[in-house]
């Protein structure tokens, strides 16, 4: 019962993160201080990605890169923030699932160890019982031999009529 609820919860969280990311985008462009921050972030991202692209294609990287206009920078940064939010929510959901799975496996492993330990204890107990039975049988043979009933017990446990001729 817990498994479907947890999976549905993470699916719901992932689905809800997209509208929240959209809301973050619109709110990010409205606040003046935050707007300037995201413009700077977008310009830095633009410079880095352009330099990477130029290196990949073998072009010179020492040229001046034209900055994005303000609206494109705001839009690019807002998109980046939205994508980062969705990615971080999805990443958190994956981490949650991995940890939940690891806890489940640890519980199963602990149960297996307890079961193996119980089997070992039962084996030890049975070995002690066999030893006790052998001691009692040996004592019975000794008592029988001392009373002259030596034909009653043989060193092997197979009766004469069952022995091959």
C-alpha cells in the first residue's frame, strides 16, 4: 500500500513542479533586484555557452561576445530557473526513490540474516540433541553389555535380518 502512494506522490510532485516553475519565471521577471540578478546570470550563461560552442566548432574564442538584450536575458534566465526547478524536483524524487529502495533492501537483508541465524541456531540445537542421543545410546549399550544382554545392541544400528547375506 505504501509503494503506490509514494510513487503517486512523487508523480504528483513532478507534475506540480511545472506550473510552479512557470510561476517562478513570471515572478522572477517582475522584481527589480531579482530581475537584475537573473539578467547577470543569463549574460554569464550566454558567454559560457557561446565560448563552449565556439571551441566545439573550432572558432576563435578571444572575440567579444555580444550580450543579450534585456528581454532575451530575462526570458533566458527565467527559462533556466524554471528548468533548474523542475530538474531539482525530479532529482529529489529520484534520490527519495533510491533511498526508499535502499531502506527496503536493507530490511530484507536484515530479515535474511535473522533467518540464517535462526537456521544456524536450530542446526546447533539439533547437533547437540544428536550428541546427547549418541551418549544415551552408548550408555544403554554399556548397561546392556554389563547385564549380559550383549546381543541386543550391536555397534551398527542395522538389525541382523536387514543386513545383506
